[in-house]
């Protein structure tokens, strides 16, 4: 997604009237920092404590960085999300996973294939960008969301 200025964003929304906890956001990105000739890939997983009801987090993907030859470079406007995985717990302590394929409950007897795949990305590319400040900032500063699910309907 892009904002009105065409800046690349990644948004996680909780449209429920209940909070979610142990929110985990994993992204595998590719971008072309201005000062680098080749596209670079980075993967990271950030964990937040909770996301309040009717709120969202907005990650400005331009601020995600890669480490290259000792320097840190923002990915800039040319960021592409190669894959994403989000997991969280609802108020009934049930774990859920959201991927591009949809939302599904994670059960102990059912392995989380997207999560395992994503952790492999993070294992391969996380050395390119440890300790991402922008996703952590977003997780700590949820924004209000106007279109929530009304439980009475």
C-alpha cells in the first residue's frame, strides 16, 4: 500500500472490538537504496505486546534499512514486500495467523507453514538489518481506526 504521496506503507489493523496480544509482524522486503547499485533484501520479525481494539499500526517501509559495507541505507521509495506473516492471540487465548492467503487459527496439531517459511527468510536476511527502529516505533504507537466490527450486527 502507498500513502497519498506514494510512500510505501505496511498496515496491520485490528478491526475487532477486542484487543489482540503477542502481535508478531514479519516482513521480507526488497528495495533499492539510492546509493547502492543492486537491490537489497532484508527480513525481520518484530513482536509487540498488544494492539488495542479498533486500532492499526502503520510501518513506513522507506525507513527500513539494510547494512551494506558497514553503512546503513534506508530502502527508500522502491520497496517491494516479497512476503509477510502476522500472528496474534485473541482474548480467548487462540492463536491466529494472517498471510496473503487469509486468516486461519494456528493449532498445535497444525504446523504453521508460513511462519516457518518466514523465519527461514529472517534467518537468511536478518543480518542485513538488525534492530529495525521503524517497525518497533509503529508497534509502540498504534493509531485509531474508524471502521471496526460491531459485535451486535
